[in-house]
């Protein structure tokens, strides 16, 4: 009986603490509403996290997280399925110039993620 209670307490404490990552130029973002995919290939794209309801993506390049706003689910799925995730990211998400198609400096950050 004690084991069951202890197990339940441990599980509840894990559910209560959402992972938070530090996004460059933005600050902390809790990932509890995101679907995250760890990337296990030889790319410097390490992780992709996407909140479909908010159309908001957080991507880890090497050890640094960046965010992208108003990004559609089809683009994120294409990124995850791309042979070269870094090349897809550079050409279709980051884009050319400082204001790519999903840059959070020119597209609004969802209210729930604003600092």
C-alpha cells in the first residue's frame, strides 16, 4: 500500500512540473502544450517542439533554442520528414534575410507565450 501511495505522489509531481527551455532573444517557454520530437541524426537540429493550436514552434539548433511564429502544421511535418532538416530549416523556415516567413519579430508571438 505504501508503495502505491509513493508511486502516485511521484507521478503527480512529474505531471506538475513542465519542462521549460530558454529561447534565445525571448526567455523561458514551458513545453507542456507542445509535441516535441528529438532528432537523432547527424544534423545540428536536435529537437523540434510544436504547439499546433498556437501555430508556434521551438527548435533546438545544437544547444540553443529559437522560436518561430504563425508556422503551419504542414511545414513542421515537412521539416520532420526532410532528408536534411537543417537545409529545410534554412530555406523554408528561417528563409532569406533577417525576416523569414515565420520570424517572431514580424509575426506575433501567441499571447500565452509572451513575456
